[in-house]
C-alpha cells in the first residue's frame, strides 16, 4: 500500500499527525508512507521520522497555480491512499487530494463550512468532534482506514539525532549563561495568518511575567521564536528588568526543540513550538484564548493551561474564515484579561509539580 499524507499546514499540525503515522506502520509494516509538505519546518520534522519513506517538499504559495498544477499531475495515480492531515479544512487541500487521484482519499467531514470547501471530493471520511484532540481525530482516520476496533493513542514523535543534540549543546555553551537553578523558556509568537496574531498574549505581559518570576526564582530565561519574531523577542527582553534573558536563534527547528528540552517550564502561546515542547516532554504552560483547548492541549506531557474559560470560548473552529471576536465589550477579552499575575499563579502550580517529580 502506497500512502501520501498532505501535511500542508504548520509544524503543530504535523506533529499531531505523527502518532497516526506510527499506528499506520504498526498495523501495515510494509506500507510506504510519503509526506507532502510546503513548510520547511514540517519537512525537517518528517525527514528524521523512521516511519516515513520520503518527504516531498513543494512551496505551493511561492510556485503559483501553473507550476503547482503540473507538480500535482506528476503525482497522479501513484498512490493507493491519500490523507488530508487534520485540520485541513480548505478547498485548496481537497482539490489537491482530488487531483492526485488516489483510489482512497481519507479526510474529516468538518462541522463548519465543509461543503463550501469541497470536502465531498474525499471518499472516505470520519465526522469531526469538537471534544476530540487533534491527535485523536487523526488516529480515528487511520482506524477507519484500517478497520480497527479500538484506537491506540501514541505520543508525539519528534526524532532528534545525536548530531543535532550536539549542535544544540554547542549553541547552549556559546551563550555562556550563568549557573542557575532553573531555565524557563518562552514563545511569545504564533502564526499571524487568518488574523491569528490576536491569539498572542501581550508582549508587555510576557515581560511582566519574566519580572515576576525573576523576583521569586533563581532562573535564566530563553526567548524562542522564528526569524520573523526577532523584533517581538527583542522588545520583551528590553521591557523586562532581568539581565538573564537570552534570545534563542538556533539553526534549525530540531535544534530549537533540543534546546526546549533544557527548560524546566515552557510558557507559550498556542503555537507549533507548544507542540514541539510536548513532543520533547517539557512541562508546558500554554496561554489559551479563543482556540479550543480540547483540540490542541499539549499531548502526553505535564501542562497547566492559563485560560479564562469565558462563556464565549472557544470561538475559533477549523474553517478558512479569519479569527474574529464577536464580543461587544472587550475584543479578544479571553487574551487581554489574562493578567501576568493569573499566569504566574498557574506557573507556580506547574513548577511545584515539576519539582515534586524531579
């Protein structure tokens, strides 16, 4: 059986599909699994995954319609099964699946805007549940494909080589950080597509939280993020009072993940690095506003979510529509009224758990 999985969204979604890949190989050890990716971070994740035969990288956004069509037609009829990694509720993804032309086209039937996004172009589907984690939904798709009576729920897979671990250690040594009791990691960014910048916690709040922690703990602070988040992280470092804040600019996603492993607690917006932290078993404090915690909570690791659980939450579901707050009083109240003190109290709960389990 030849399988092509369309992992065309971000790093977090790619990681939350990794347990499904493990399950596929467990029950169909002779199957060939290829991954189609259009983000370099996703390519990096799957190139080291021993359950994946090949990663096909193609930047649809850069190449345009004509080159993209030619590329997809070059894949046509080469696969027995194609899988739209959950979530992927966009008509473009369903058209890609249809053009590749696998006999079985596996996907999710979404509760919102499924028909208008041409979900019917897939011919083997499961119903979406707003109570399931994304890992569970991906595993349910594989269970449907393989006709399994029950579902196993493996951890996230992120394979970091000894060479990458060594490079991360060399980078860490180059920082010449002072000796301290704790290392705390932060990711103040997230995707900005579809208005998702409004999921971000205030950078001023991140700086205030660092100051609160610095007053109470002997720690150093690592600010993680991509090249497009350098200005954001520089602002937070400048606004904080601590002289122990370090901006981390690792050479690759996997090197970044190896450095996250060093953190006693990783504090983050809902982002791909949140899932990377879960994959390396870091203790995670996710700051959750409009998204559904059931969908994206850190998988199979210790976490303590900072969320207000407002009556209007969650208001973001998987559809191509941009994020839009419908409140009449305070727009994005779920994020704006999450105070540094509130998050600090969640942090102390998580850190106490961390200390108790050392």
